[in-house]
C-alpha cells in the first residue's frame, strides 16, 4: 500500500515562532484521518500546507499522488486533486449555489457548461440540498452552506478532501447534517484529512486519529487505541479535558 | 435690469451657443477618453500591486504617490510645454488626455486596491484551494464582489476628471471653457461664461446625485 500523501520533515515558522517542528506523516489512498489537539497546536497549519495555502520550509517535502507540493506549475495539479472545506465555508456570495459548484470544473478543467451543471446538480442532490440550487449562499443556513462547500470541493473530483473544523462555526442543531454527509463520503473511498473537535465523529469514522500538540504529532493510531488506551500523558490530559464536558 | 442684460443676455447666449456646444463636445471627448484610459490603467496598477514581485510593487506605489501629489495643472503644463524640449511633442488633446489619465490611473488604482482588500481573505483561499488561476480568481470571484464597493468612489473620480478637463483650456484646447472665454471676448459680454457654467452643472449634477444614491445604497445593503 503506497501512500497518496507523504509529508516528511514538515517545518513551518512565523518569524522566530515555530509552528510545525518537522512533521512526518504518510496517508494512504482512501484513508480517513482525523487530526485532534489543543488550540494553537498547528492542526490547521498542517493541513493547509498539503495544498500549499501555507508556504513551508525549503527542506521540508510534501507529495500528493507523487507530485511535489511547491510553488509553480505543478501546484495547479495538486490543487485540482485536493479539495478543501473551511470552517467559515467561504462560498462565493455573488453566485448561486449551483454556480459555486460549477465554477472550478468550468475554469480549471474546461468542462462544458451543460456537463458542469449536470454534475453540480447531482452533487447537490448527494449532499441533500438540490432544492436550493438557485439560491444565493446568504439565503441558506450554516449547515446548508457547509454542505454546498462540500459539493463545491467534490466538483473537481478530488482524490483528497481536507476539512478544517467544518462544524465549528455551526449552530449545534446543524452539526449533525454536515457530519452525516462527511460520514457518507468516508465510505466512498476518497481520502479525507479532517481537523475536528468532534470526538464522537472521529471515533466512528476515522481509520486513524492523530493527536498534535505544540507543532508535533504526539500520538497516532486507530481511534480505539487513541481514545481508549492513550499512551502519552499529553494525549490523556487533552482527552480528559475535552471528553469531560 | 442692467445686471440681467450683462450676465443673462439671451441674444449673446444664443449667438455663442454653437461655439459652446462644440466646446462641450471637446470636453466630453477629453473627459471620456481620460476616464476610460484611467480605469484601465488603474485596474492594471491595482492588480499588478497584488501579484507582482516586490520591486515592481514598489515602483507602482511610487507612481501612485507621485501622481496623487502633483497638481494636475502643473503636470499638464510640464507635459505640454516642457516635454517638447526632450523631443516629445504632444498635441493639446493628447497632452490633456495624458495628464488626466496619469493622475486618474493613480486615484483609480487606490480605489480598486481598497475594493479588493475589502474582500475577505477566505475568498482568495477558497479560489486557490479550487485551483483557480490568479486571472480567474480576479475575474470570477474578487472583482465582481469588489465592483459593488468601488462603484461610488469610481463615479466620484469620473466627476473629478470631467471637472478637470477645464484645465485643458490652458494648453489652447478648444474645450467648453476655452470656447466660452473666446465668445466672451468676442461679444464683450460675460454671458457665454455663465452659459458654460450652466452646461458644466447640467452635465455633472446628475452624476453627483447618482453617487449620493449609490453611496447610500451600498452603505446600508450587502454585508
Ligand atoms: N499568520 C500567522 N502569524 C503568526 N502566527 C500564526 C499565524 N497563523 C497561525 N499562527 C500561530 O501558529 C500556531 C498554530 O496555528 P494553527 O491555526 O495551525 O493552530 P490550530 O491547531 O489549528 O488551532 P485552532 O484549534 O485554534 O484552530 C498558533 O500558535 C498560531 O497563533
Ligand atoms: Mg485551526
């Protein structure tokens, strides 16, 4: 089993403040990885390096499907294969939901409008919001917007989906609908890297849970191992703190 | 009564009207050409400043600062009277358009920059994550949103350019003001000047009203 994503010695600093201290991580095709850890531990930074939304150290190396992630021509290829879902949705407010989903295939892949529309409608159906296709993002609830964002990311038929706390900006009653969509996705063979505070979800869906603290991976393993028999003291105290309330 | 026949002399006004209207045409030509060139130049400068290497950005910033500082009248006189000494001889029309465009581009660039900067960073990130090129990010995502923000100040800038066309009369351009002063000299009566002032008013007042409406609409609606 060869890795779809390889991360080796990933280092990242803001001035003298080091955010990532040389992370090594391989993620297999189809694997669902949940990244957990305290605020400021570098979770967002880690996944944002995978599609180079953040620049990283020159002697660090990331590859996606064999392509090196670095500025230049190949980056467009990487980004076409890596979809991302943000905490704050970041939908395009001046376009209808349908156009949001159609845009990237039309511009990046030069898909015909009619084909892009057909696929976009199918995706919206899949995330359960086909009736909202002609509305604008501002007219939708947070949960609906996040599902549009997932459909938009899926429109490029990515091999990898990155999620940065996709439910943290949602009202509690809408968290479930988004997590349900993600659960369904996890069964389709797409590789997912999910930063989340939803421990129940991580336990249920993840193939592997990664606990980060202070820019390092402290502990990684199957959910049962991380949640039930953590080895590291820092993992224990973090889980103790979040699972207690 | 004497006042009336001095400033609002109808026969004099009617006699000078063809001259004033031909001046208006020149004013509109100078104004519209400069506005269009200024918009294109300003957009180009603003986008360059966003994506170009640092030293190019520094040059753009220098350009913007210089042309926002220099008085337009001084610039116009330099272009028309000084450049011939280095072999660059522009017609009055081109001198006026060049000076107005140089300055308008600088202001327009600042307006576009402010509009682009007002777009949340997440819009750039979402575009990048989808693999959109810089060009498509601008054309499809950023500029359509920024346009709402920049339309009122851009319209304001258009008004200023239109007003400033009157300076072209100092380089012997037969624009509205120049025609009016000539008609005044000819008829020994200031009515043509009043006529010109009224024409400027009729031309620009509606634009001023439109700007006020736009500002009101965009300030309360939409995000
Ligand atoms: N632009 C920046 N400039 C300086 N420091 C930054 C910047 N962005 C992030 N950091 C710092 O990097 C560290 C890691 O940030 P990151 O967003 O990756 O953490 P996180 O684990 O995602 O936290 P959270 O759970 O709060 O989202 C934090 O200490 C943060 O303050
Ligand atoms: Mg984060």
